[in-house]
């Protein structure tokens, strides 16, 4: 007898941009959980909803969450609320549901907006409103469309997601162990039900205040539930057909990577790939839960399965994919004698003081080059370093080209160097080490297209 503990299906905002797409997503999930029957075939069937996604390229057609963020930032507030309220009410109307199902949420939001107080929890309740609205609509639609099944809606204070007890209520980090245990406790009461969860939200640890998580952590709601309950699979639906081996803007039409490891997926996420938040992978990796990245409503697309051991098709170089990330600034700091104790630490502290994350470091002759993302307050950082006696040279418009592969080998390094040499490109930094699954080169942005294309041809086509 096969026992299926359950699955999680998370639907991104683009997949839920209209009532028609809502219905398709709900039907897909219900059919997956019931095997097209009238009975749940697993202990847990869990649906995680994002807010309504982008509908068109007009200012009104943006993601619902983008409108909500503008609201709390005070940007054209009256107009933004009108747009947001229309999105919600139109969605309810298009489903033929009662308009009053949203009254508690909308009245709460109006009270906050009328007060003008966006401190603490109030800001989180506005920013997280689109997810709560969409989850409510899904819950009501589920009851209406599938009366033989038992649905349950868990709001921010019921879903088990706990954030650290920080000063703010938005972009809060997850309390890892506490969240895993809370979900287990919550789920005990809802076995054999289809659970609807708004993504991206929860409560502060040891309080009942609402929080929003980091952007992209709707995926985290799905993976934390999947990991906490040791479920069979987490499926994340979006407009991406899994992970492409190369940026589609550079080489289009490539098949997605069939399988990759957690470590490879985390590397991609850390390098800016908009596939899955690297923090969201943590509970799945710890508990060994497969995560599938799939394109919504295209069952013929294989997507990418992320798991501990990929066992996918490998090339002779061990490279799974090529990533590229733009907008780096290279800062070379001089007067850093290599044997002088504490100099490097003090310079590193100066970067941190100005809220810069150092991506990579390359040591030179009494100097050190730092790769950072460009930010508006760069002049303040440079002035601070100069006051400490360090001349500085900064150069913008660099990109990071990265080979990623769990089984990457020295031949890949040679191909990378040979490609750069053939194109007469001298990297600002080139780095690899034995225990890493990446090989990096920081080059001028204008060379990226040529370098990535040639690397793909040599690494994947030969």
C-alpha cells in the first residue's frame, strides 16, 4: 500500500492574474490532490497563493503587491487604493462570489489608510493584503466549486510561520526551527483537508503581530509546510519553465535543466536568478523534500526538479548551467600592507557600516579589490575609506559570469580561461576553489553576451 502524505502547490502571482487563471489553478491542485475523484487521496493537500499578478504593461496592470507597497510609501495613495480595491472586487465579481467576503479585510485596510499610521503591523497588513485577499477568494471558490471536499483557510496568525522578533514588521526573516514546529502543531487539526494559505506572511515570534517576509518568500511558505510535514513534493508554478541553463535573453529556446541539486539551485538564487528564493530552499534541503519548478498550465513542460542528488544528464565538464549578473562595481582599496594586522578587517567593517555586501575579494600587491553591487551612497563609502588613509579606485558596469555545477571539474576552468583569452578579455577577478561548485569571472558588462554564448557552445554543444 502506497501512503501519500501530501503535496504542496504554490501559485505565483502571474498564474493568478485573472478569475479564469484562478479557476484553472484551483482545479489543477484539487485534481492533483484527489486524482480526479471526489475524495482527498492524501493526508494533506496544501495550496499557497500569491497576490494577483501583472495583467498588462500599464501602471494599473502591475502586481497587486506593487500597488500595496506604493500605498505604504505614500505614492499617489488615493489612486493606488482605488486601483487595488478594483482589482479585488473585480476578481470576486468575476467568480460570481458574494462581495462581502472581503469586507473584513478591506475595512481593516481602509481604517489603516484613513489613520495614516503605517508604523509596525499596519504596514505589514497593507503589503500582505493581496495575498490574504487571493487566499480568501480561493477558499470561497473551493467551497463553491467542490462541495464534497473540506477546505480550510489559515490566515497570517494561523499558518505557523514565525518571523524573528525584530523592530520592523516587513521583510522579516523566518525563525527556522520555531516555524517548523509550529506548522506541525497547526497541521494536526487539519488532516484530510485542503489547506489554503496566503504566502509571504506570518507573525512575529512571541507576539501575534502580522509580518511580511522577504520578497519571494511565498515560496518559503510552501517549502516550510512541505518540510515541516515531510510531504512528498513541493510544486512551484510560475511563468518560468524551470531553470534554464543560460539566461534566455542571451540564448532563447533552450530546454530547462531536468534536475539540479539544492546546492546548485541555491547558487543560482544567490546569483540573482528569479527562480526560487535561496532562503526558501532551506527547509526542503534539510528534510530532503523534492521541489519542482514548473510553468503554469503547461503540463507538457518538464520544468526542473530540485533534490539532494540530481542524477541528471551531465556533460564532461560537470557544468549544469551558466549564470550572469550585472550591476557590479569593482572597488580597489590601496595602502593595505598584507602583513599589517587588522587592516583588512577594518576595511571590511567600513563596507558593512555603509550597508554593502562584499560579493568577492581579490588580493593584490598591498591592495584588495572588492566586488559589490552599485548603490547611491558609494561616494560616502569612498570618502570614509580615504579618511582612513586608503586611496580608492572604483569602476562601474561590471558583470559576474558564473559556471555552476555540483560536479564541475578543472576542464571547465580551462575552457573558461581559454574563452576569455581568445576574446582578449582580461577579467578583473577570476576565481575557483576545490570545495566550490562555481567558477567566477568578473568582466565588463558589454562582453557578457559574447562570453556566455561561446561558453555555452563549448561546454554544452561539444
